[in-house]
């Protein structure tokens, strides 16, 4: 259910961003809003509140996001009005997918034992992009099961540099007759 709503919100904003010719700027702005909501749980709870009058919530939205992109504050007010703040992360993911598709960017997941830094993600995106011959946009997902290294799933392919795979390869080699 939330996935369809998230797609509707994302699609509506994508249309506005296209009209303004600022899809990448809106993508960056939404990621900034998402980061603010994640790092400030009190803000998230405030914007989700049914107890606070809408006018006060709209004033807060204007204060936080009213000076940036033309359609950002009105969009955020619509999100608040429709109580969609709780699935804002999904809205951002859907919007990013639309932007990346429009720009010809391939999306994928980078699995690691710990959260990768922005610099590590940028280097990984560049390396994967070169391997694919197109630009790559990766999201990081923490997966302790890989033990170490990184595994990337993108464009129907898996680039597996995880310690889990290396140990599995070593085990298979030993079972097949040992190391030669």
C-alpha cells in the first residue's frame, strides 16, 4: 500500500521537477530532507503528529524548506497534509529511481559489514560504473553475513568481493581436492 502512495508522491514531484528542469537538484534536496528526518527523530515525530494544527506544521515546513527549490515546500506540505511523512524514505527512493532512469543511471545495492562513507561509496560507484560502461548509483545496505569486503548487485549482475564468498571458494577448493 505505502509503495503505491510513495510512487504517486514521487511521480508528482518528478513531473514538477522536470518542468523546472531541476530533477537532480530535487533529488539532492529530498535526500537532504530525508537525512534531516533520520538525524532528528523529534522533527519526524512532529511532522507526523495529528495533534499539532496543520498551519503550525506548514509554517515549520516553510521555515525549514521554503527558501530552496520552488516546489519543495509545497510538496512537503502535501506530504504532511496526507500523513505520508512516515514513508518518506520510500518516496525518496522512488523519486531517485525516476531521476536515475531519466538520466540513464543504473541503480544497485552495495552490501557491506558497516556503513560505507560518502567517499567509499563514490569510489565504488565509479569503479562499478567503469565495469558497466555507464554511470552507477548505489545504495548501501549493511549485511554482517558477508563478514568483510563488499558485494554489489546492479543491472542483473553481482560483483562479489566479500570475505564470505572468498571463504566459500576456499572451502569448495579444499573439498574438491585441495590447493594445488
